[in-house]
C-alpha cells in the first residue's frame, strides 16, 4: 500500500505538486483551502508537512471560516504552528477582509446584501459583538465608518446618543447601524429590538435618516447570513 503524502508529514511530494509551485503554474483557483494555507505555513517546513498541518488546522476549527474566526492564541497552540505562523494567518485573513472592504466601498450601501458584501467577511470572524455606524452621502455611498462599541461574547452595549453623535459630527445624509452575532445566528434578541426602537425614535427627533439596523451572522449553512430590521418591517 502506497502512503498518502497528504496524510503523512514525513513524506516528500513531487516538486510540481507542491502548493507554491501549483500556485505559480496554475493559479490560486487550482489550490484547495488546505493547499493555500500550506503556502503560508511552508517556511522552515519541507515536503508534505505544511499540507499536513493545514489539514489539521481545518479539522480543528471545522472550516476556513472557523479558522478565520479563531484568535491568535487558539491557532498558536496547535502543535507545529506557534505564534509567528498564527500571526501570519491572522494577517492574511484580515488582508482579505480589507480587500473586500476596498472593492465595495464606493458602491451603494443601502441594502443588507451590500452591507454583507462590505463587512460580512470581517465581522463574521469577530469573537465579540461589535457595533458600527455607516455614514452615507446622498447617493448612499460610504462616507465614513465608526466603531461605536465592542461588547462581550454575546452583547454589545451602546446608547442611541453614541450612535447618532458621528452623524452630527460628520454631517451625513443617512446612516446604517451594523453589528455582528458571534454565535453565527443573525436573529435579533429582545435587547436588539428594544435598542433599534429607541434609536429610531431618537433619529427621528434629530431629523437624521436612519436607513436600517443590520445584524450579521455567518454563512456556514443555508440560512440567510444577515437580519434586516427594515426588510422585516420593524423600521
């Protein structure tokens, strides 16, 4: 029986099948997730060891998204990874998030789909709830994004005045409020419903156009990865 080099880190694999070589000759679409991760891990490793370690990481965290959501100490504790490679992986994932942000920032940001395209990749990987305000111009292009609060594992604490202050300091035509649920389930809690109601009333008093409150979850399954208070008829 011939051993599989992808399952045995001590074996060598043909040079043209090394992930880095495949990336150069065939492009990134020819590589699996584990092979792309292995390219980042290959420093000081030879043969199949980076592939073996990449497969271990995906198995440990369940998916590419699970790995992206893991914090640096969680990744670093995996044998063979260490802090330096965990930092490298975190940087790679965050660069991908910033690229997505850069490519969509000048589009209209006034639907849950557009907000997901803008922030979904980044915010679904956060370990704690984070609440952000998106300030928009008359064409609903992004003028500015403010992080208002970072909460616990399942709660982001903010007062309506903290949400509306950026819109007053940086005159904007409209605003969107976005926060994430680290659990991956975007359905609103009772606290989310009460907060949105208070915020809507405060925005109306100040004559600020409050377009929507959108909760971002994850796309690990077939359910919709976001919840829109406007789409649900709650605004």
